[in-house]
DNA sequence: CCCCATTAGAGAATGATTCTCTTTTGATAT
DNA sequence: ATATCAAAAGAGAATCATTCTCTAATGGGG
C-alpha cells in the first residue's frame, strides 16, 4: 500500500508523508484520467471514507506549488489534475470528457525550432501546450 | 450605437435582436481583452445599469451555441470569452491575467502538415489550439 | 518520547455559474 | 399599425466547485 515511489516524491519535495497525501498522489499517478477534485475524493474515500474536500484541495495545492502535479484547464471551468511527467500535449475529446496525454518528441522539436526562428514581438516563451481537439474512435 | 455588423451577425444566426445581446456582442468584439462574464457585465452596466448576471450568462451561452464566440480556458477556472474570428492561438502571460490572440498562418500550416503525415491512432483531429505560455515584455 | 510546526478535520463562506419563475419584448402575420 | 406568442430578459434563489477559518491531530527531527 505505502507506495515507495510516492513516498520518495513527497520526501524529496519536503512534504511530510501523510496517509492522505500518499493516497491523493497514488490516485493521480495511478489514474491516467486527469481526475477532477471530486474524482480524487471519490477514490480516496474508498479507503478513507471521511476525507473532506478541503483537505484534498489543500493537498492538491501543495503538490501544485511543488510542481509535482499541474492543473489542466477544461472548457467548462472544472479544474482537473495531471501528474507532470515529461512535457506533453493533450488530446481533448469533443463529445466525452476524456482528456488524454499526447507525447511527441518530434512535435516538441518542431515547435521549438519554429519559434527559434520566428520570434514573437514583446513576448518571451516559456512553454507551449498544444490542445488537439477532436474525437476518439470507438 | 446600433452596430450594423453586430445586428447582422445576430440575424444571420437566427437570434432575436435585443439591446442586451447587441451590447454583449459589441463588448466582446470591441474589447480585445478576452473578458470574463464579470468584465462584460461591468461594461454593459455603463449603459444598462440593471442587467443581471443571469441574463448575460444566458446571452453568452446562446452565442457559444451558435459559435459566434467561444470560451477561453484559464488556469484558475474563471471562464473568459473570445469572439471567434479566424482560427488562432493564445499567448498566456504567466504573471498578469493577460491573454492575447496569436495569429500565424505559417504555424497553422506547419501543424496541419505535421499531422497529415503523422496520424494519431484512434483519434480524429478537428482543431488544434496552441497555448503559448510566457511573459510579455514591458 | 517530546515538541511543535505542519497537516488534517469539520464545516462555514465565497463566488462564479445555473436554474426557476414571471414579466416583457421582438418579430411575424393579420 | 396591432395582436399574438414564442423567445428573451429580469429577479433572485439555488447550486456547486473551491477557499477559508479554526481546532484537533500527527509526522518527524531532536
């Protein structure tokens, strides 16, 4: 249960290792779903039936500050979360709520080269995220 | 005041022309700001001091359904709005709330060509939106 | 094993957005 | 022009995700 990897991440980031934090991080890293706060609470409550939303939000905020996870914007304003691994892009399904990570080294290089040549006036680029909108085939 | 262009857009989309709708659309198309619902209400109230939020939200929903405008995602979950003109991308400032449209035909072509060659398994692309995160120089 | 800063718990508060119900109004046909 | 009526606006309550506040519990260094 006590996931070594998860505990390592917490200690490396100077976050006290608590059962709740371990549970939240396990859920986010386990699910490839980009869960919302509600999704996370639902999962945690399978093991800790009384965890309040406030606690989970606080944990998520702590993780975001340490850049262990990041927020994922959605069209409808509900915040979802993603464990940051390598830089990646997102596939958004128009119909369902499905969001999927999209890794593509070539694409990253392509963009990087493109903006190396073509500067944007008065703007310093730090990162780019491509949202690929479309439909998953069944 | 009664903006011909705005009225034309409304009638073309089978939306009844009301002063409130004209005002909302004028604001969104006038401001290049990607205003939030609150911003829009503030502006409208200069002329119609009593417009309720509910009305503006209903108008915005109607416009979105007709694809006259679109939602813009933000990091903090507050929805902002953008009049859809040509396909474009967004510059997000890390520090301020500033969001700016970024037009780049070459970039569109680059992406289009890239994904023409490199198909994503089980996914049909409809559109891509690049979020360029960084900082505006002062 | 003690201490205490940090974290979790509990629940109220907030604030953006949505919903419901009533009144008004734009646009079509008379 | 006027009547008509579906659609839209007004008003305000309701909802729901998120944040805040305050108190109790606890992880981990000494």
